[in-house]
C-alpha cells in the first residue's frame, strides 16, 4: 500500500507565498513521477506541475514563473513552492504519484493524496 500525505496549505493574501509538501510512504517499488493537481469548486481537476525522478518538470501555463516543483528522492517527497499567489489559485491541491506499488496490480499506477486547501484572498 501507499500513503500520500500533503501539508502546507492555508489562507494567504494575494501576492503571498505558500510551500506545499507531499510525503509518500509504503511499499513503493518505483516512482516514475510525482506532482500536484488542483480542483476548485465546480471545476474539473487540473494539472499544476509534475516532476520525474530524473528531474524533468512540467507546468501549466498559468503558474509558470510563479510556482516551482522540486523533490527529494531519498524521502519520496515532492514540494510545490507557490509565489505571487492569485485568488484564482484557490483550490484543493492534490498530490499525485505515478509508480509501482507492491501488492497492487501492475495496471494500477496512479495514486492520490486526500488534498490540502489553499485559499488566496484579495
């Protein structure tokens, strides 16, 4: 089994910063990538940023230059540094893991955390 625990969410004023963390634990065999998705009320979940174990990153256009994703492979932890936050960044942010987990079918390779709320006020 695998556990993904997010932390670092909260309330911040526009222009402020937050740093999200996600620690993965359990019988993880390998990790292809980890990342962050977000979902605002009434909207579909959308990709924010991903990073592979090799360090390749991908960001949605609206956060480029403001958000930075990083990882600590030894701790199976991924971070999201969010600067210059805007009200439209308000959402529940979910940690995602793409990898292989012991005891799970090989076709089950997507795992999700429970989410952490980020609220940006005007």
